[in-house]
C-alpha cells in the first residue's frame, strides 16, 4: 500500500489562488505515482471559507480520490478559525475567534467532506473525532488537535490541544487485540517537536519566543510519553511549514507542512509511505515551484534516529 501525505494547503481563492493550483499539481503527482491513499493533515483552507472546501472536494473527485478508501483527513487551526491575510484584519479576526464553537465547526466540515469520514469508527456520537479508519493493512487513528480560543492558552487561535479522553482512547486502541495485525498511523495537525529541536535554527530572538507561544501543542509531552510507551508505525502531521522526518522513541514522525511551499527550500513536497512485504519505506519527493514540472525525487528508507533535529537526507 502506497500512501501520499500532504498538509497545510491553505487554499484561499481570495488572496492565494496559486495554492489551489499547487494542490492540484500535488494530487496529480500522487495519481501518477500510483498512490493508493491520500492523507491530508489539516489547514485545507486558509480562511475557512465554504468555497475553498468545495474546490478542494472537486479536485478530489476529479482525480478519483473522493472515496473512503482513497482519502483520510483531519482538520487544522485554520479550518476552524480561518486566518488573516492583511494586517488590518487582525483585530476583527481575534474578535471572530471568540464566537466560534470548535466542535460545531469540526462537525460541519466533517459533513462537507463526508466521504473521508465514511466507514470510520467514531467513539463520540457528537463528534467526528477521534476516529479509527481501516484501509487495507492500515489503521488510521485521527485526532483533533484544534484548541478552544483563549486569551492565555490560545491567543492567536493557532495552538493545539490533545484532550485527556483521547489519551485513554489511544491506549485502548493500541492495546486492542482486534487491531494487532494492522499498521497503525496517527493523524494529527500540530507538530510534536519544540522550537529547540526544530529543523530551522532557533535563534533565541523575539520571533522564536512568539512562535513558542502561539504555535505549540498543549499536552505534547504527554503524547510523546504515550508514543514512547506505545509505539505506532507512523505519526503524520503538519502545522509547521516545512517537511521533515524524525523519530519519537521508536515511532517515525512525518511532517508535511511544507507541501505547498517548504519555507526551508521553497519547493513543493509530497511525502510518501510505502508498506510492502512487511516493510515500511518513507521518502519525500520535491518539485520546483516555478513551473510545477521539474521533479527532484529524494528518497530515504527510515532508519534509527531519536533526535528530532537529525532529519533524514532526502
């Protein structure tokens, strides 16, 4: 089974029309590479506008990915709260964030992109998350890491949170004998490394301080503890806008936040996981932004690495 992983598409017909074109290019590349299943780990839209999700759904339909066995996704902070493009929008944006009910928004988007959630096992009848979805040899565990707006804990509506109930469920699923023969992949939007373990240099300046306050995942350390105690085959996430492959204990973690434009090298990225004959290989394929045509494949079978800053050489 070959899985493609993309994230942080930030489709925005109003201000970022090129992002829809780039998303279509990546989906087309996935089709050409005989991908069996497409995973998107959040921030599908930049401003959470209905038109953006309609256009995204039409792309999935166009390339044959809008069926339960072909696509699985989770949502990100931009899907729930939207985002700003102009500086003068900031005050209005934060005022709007206070009025948003994250659960209502998640459930609305779940209905808009219903095919992704068809066939899932849901553990809360009032919420699309968390869910388990079995596709072939893989068990996808989808977690919602979006957090309620808060002046103190989520001042820019971009921090994340893992709910306590999700930890109990995570343990239940990973120890459930009915699931023991499946490859287990956790899907979440927010990243699991801290600024000091980032692929980007941590300069210690005010920008790094701000990023630590508004781009973090609450209960991240608890999730890391669980992953070290109950390893899975992969964790897939986005949120930070560059791609990387690192480990937490024995669990490999793939970030696809740079799919549209990696802020390290300004290229488009497609993460690929291939499960075949009992082995897992993972690599990233990169594409020039300028023409969407010239491809630079870079591959790496995942090896033993425990330090998030020691990324693989693609």
